[in-house]
C-alpha cells in the first residue's frame, strides 16, 4: 500500500480506498460468515449483475470488450495460451480457456483486509466475467479462480454451452500509472460497494437483523486481529478505546454512563452518505453490528448494540459468554 503514496492527494485517496475496502468486506465476508460460504452464491450473482450494469462494454466483439476493460477500468486481463491453442480440451473437465488477471477491483480488498482468495468477493468478479462472456460470445460459461498469486491470478473459463472464443483472440494489458490506478480503483470500489450493498439487501430480503448479524460476524474477525496486536480489554470502556485505536481513524466512539455508546464520527457513515446508497439504514445496521462484534471479541463476552431514539447512539448490553 505504501507504493500508492506519492503526495497528500494520494494519501487521501489511499485512506478512502481503505474505507471502501473494509465496508465492502464487511458486507460480503460478513454474510458469508453468518450464513456459510455455500449460501452466498445468490449474493455473488446479484452483485455481478449490478456490477455489469455499471461496467458494460457496448461492443459485441469479445476482444474489444476485454480491451475496453483494460483501458477504462482497474481490470488488467490477458489471454493465456499453452502453445498455439487458446481453448483446451481437458477431458472430463471439458473445454476451457484461461485468462491472467493482473488486477481487478477485489485484489486490493483482499490484500488490505488480509482475506483469502477464492471466496465470495472473488466469486462476484468471476460471475461478472461470466456475464461478459455470455453477452459477447453468446454461450454459457463458468469462470473460476484456478490459481491465486501475489502478482496475478489465473482464471479458468469453462465452456458449458455455446461457441468457443475465436482462436485468434489475443489480449494483453499494461500497468497503469499510480495516479490512474488510484482513480480507477476508487471508481471500481464505488461501483462494487453499490453492487454488494444492493445484493445484500435483496439476499436478506431487507431483514435489518440479518444485516446487523453479518456486520457482527465480520467485526469478530477484525476484533481478533486487534487482539493479535497485543490488545486486551477488561472493561467496556477499555474495549471502546481499543476499538478506536485498532480501527486507526475509521471511526471514533465513546462510552457514556457505562452503557451508552456514542458514535462521534465514522468514515463509514461519510461514505454511505456520499455514495447515496439505495438502502443506507440497512448498511448502517451492518456497521452497528460490526462495532458490536469487535467489542464482543475484545471483552470476551456477548455484546449487543441496540438502537436508541438518539442518532448514532446505542445501548451497550453485555452478557457473560
């Protein structure tokens, strides 16, 4: 991440990237932890649909479409060949072609949040590419992460039905400047946040209790990361202060009268308002659960944050586990 810093403007953009990354992970990984990875396929496909509405190359030509992504978005995709052949017949696995993904909107999220490859967020991007191939080639395809690496990922596009890509398809990419990369990554993260938030709302049927639960699950993971840095709390007051320190400028909260949590400010709330999300209260409940999950892990006993009539103010309820 330090490589992206080259000026005060760059520092502000990198700060924004970190906020978007955590908010998107909160939604996608939180629901995965709450209901199980096998149950999040619907969310990934819904998010991919919303993302495709935003990044939709108008051309019908697959090479032009992939080049459009490379030139106009943070994607950096290349065709991968073994010998002269693009499409490979892999016996029982069927026919497939491969792409090298040197960059996509998800890789920076996984890096910043220390998340594994191949789960829900990767599935969103694979489902996006499935829509692209179906639209441009006219068949049905299944894209999956074949191999992940620190500098690129290898994607396998299985041909389930319909035409193969032309054998002459050849796509390459070039790395963007740091300034271009930050700008396009922020644009992509904005689109991904809208897509993920809308998909989460549809998947959960607008159930705010489940949004809170998803946020809490991710908060528990982040709370464990804070504890791994050597922090530990014995009282709710200590836990709130450790949460403030551990989140490093993402939010600031204080505890009043021992059981009232006041959110003084939050970068998450700023982004929710700035982006004009369709269901802002639903996403705010996600953040509410996220804070509860962190505090629960730091205290080592059950914690719930219950909404009150005062804005950004929550009743903190604790019970021994």
